């Protein structure tokens, strides 16, 4: 028996919220790590470049956290409002953008760590490779697959 539109929307919303449960611990651990960095003993020896990268990483992590938690907050606040399909589309967009900010945050964190361990050149190369990897894995592959499916 085929599922009704309401059943499909309910299932898709549950799937989305479950997917966010996978992403959120990672972004929360990254955020916690970044929040401890300025309190470490070596913090005073960082360069202006490293400070700027650190701030970018913290801000991207904060934005990612907000975007990835937002669908759950919307779901709670709109409980029984009979607007689940709109909630699903909004939550989907928030999650997609949140994952993008997570990729930026992770790339910036990699840039910072590799710069501290080696130098700016190696850090830039490794961070660019990481950003490309995240972009391909999280956006490129699924969008390419979707295009192939749409073509038949």
C-alpha cells in the first residue's frame, strides 16, 4: 500500500531529524574544542593570521550549530500547527546550509592546526584539499547523482 502525502512528509521529517542527530555531535565537539583553544598556554604565541583563522572557525562553527539545531527548534515550536511540509522544506534548507558552514569550520580548523604545526603554505594546501574533499563528498557526489537520476 502506498503511503499518503501526510505519511510521506512525516517519514521525511523523521529522517531529516535523525540525520541531524548524526551531524550535531561532530559540530558540538568541534565547537567545544575551539572554545578551549584561547585558554591554552600557547595561545599568546599565535600570529595575527592564526587569530583571524581561529575567529573564522569559531564563527562558522557557531553558525553551523545554529543552523543544524534550528530544525529541531522549529519542529518543537510548530508542533501540531499542520504545517509539516513547509517545516520539512525549511529544515532541509537549514541543514544543507548548516553542513556547508560545518565544512568551512572544519577547513578553517585544519588550516589553523596545520599552520601551527608546520607553516602557512602547507596549511593552505591541506585546508584547500580538505575543503575540496568535503565539497565533493557532501555536495558534488549527491548533486551529480541527482542530475543523473533526473536524466533517467
